C-alpha cells in the first residue's frame, strides 16, 4: 500500500508535532551518517528544538565543532558558493508560483475565448458586443484552431515516405473543408469586416418588429448580395 503524501505545513496538534519531530530528526541523523560513509566527506548535524534542553548532534559535539571550524576557515567564496538560505528558498517558490499563475491565466483565457467562439456560432452573442481585446483574442483563438486543423490535414495528405521496395500507398483523396473550418473562417472574416472602418453610406438599416431598427455594416453598396452575410450557419 502506497504511503499517503504528507502536506508540508504546520502541525497544529502538539502531540503529533512532537512525534513527527522525533521520527524525522532520527532519520536526518541517519542520512547524514550514510552520506559521510558512502561519499567519504566530513559532515555534521546540529538540531535545536523546544522539546529537549540539549541539541541533537551528530557525530559528537567535539567533532561537530571541528567540522564547523574547518568550514569557517575556508574562503568566503567557498562558504557561500552553494548556500541555500530561507530567503533564496522563498524567492524560488514565489517565482515558481508566478510562472504557474501566468500559465493558468493563459489557459483560462483560451477557454474563455473558445466558449465565446461557440456562443457567437450559436448566435447567443454578437460580435458588436466585443471590445478590442476580446476581438483580438478571439481572432487569435480562431487562427490557432485553423492552424491546428491545417496541420492535421497536411499530415494525412502527405504520409511519411515508405522504405525502398515497399508498395506505394493508395492515393488519399483531398478532403473538403469541414463545417467547423468553414464556420471558423466565416466568423473570422465577419470580425475583420466589423473592425474595418466604413463610410456612412455603407451602413444598412435593418428593421425589427415594434419600430426598432439597427445599423449594420454593408459591403460598400452591395449589401443586397446574399453572399455578403457569410455562411448559413451564422444567419
């Protein structure tokens, strides 16, 4: 049975904390001893705690004083070359947490744009309601999707070369664009047209029941052409 992963946090219960200390300090002394024997190095360990009046020392107090004295006699550069302080540890943890936060924010933004793209395709949200940042990110998401689809199509249309002497594979018919590709391209074209400035005479007034109307961009005098309104998926 696998051991349960221990959470590195303060143990609230006094009895459990004391038990954990005794177990861990014993294991620490054992590891220092093994390291000294296996690698042939001089090492010592000194641990102070509120549970014992005297510190835990390995291998002995006199030997620990000798090892520490030899360490202090070394040049300053040798003493601080690989020193890992609490401040350095916290700085590393903070930097790592910031990197994770940035990655999660990008992931959340990607998911948000995918949901927005599906809402626009289903007619639940209009492109005129988007701000510049949302429009730019949505276009990037659509381009990324189209690029991924294009790479997959390229992979299937151009198989890996066969070794010499092997039978030539059957020709793969060129696949037509899928409805998803057509819808994404139409949505991207519509966004580009919405972001392009147009003169006043290119706006079309669309009437709705109740006497309300809305100005929509027209294709410079050719708004009567049905092809302007894009794929039937968006009409």
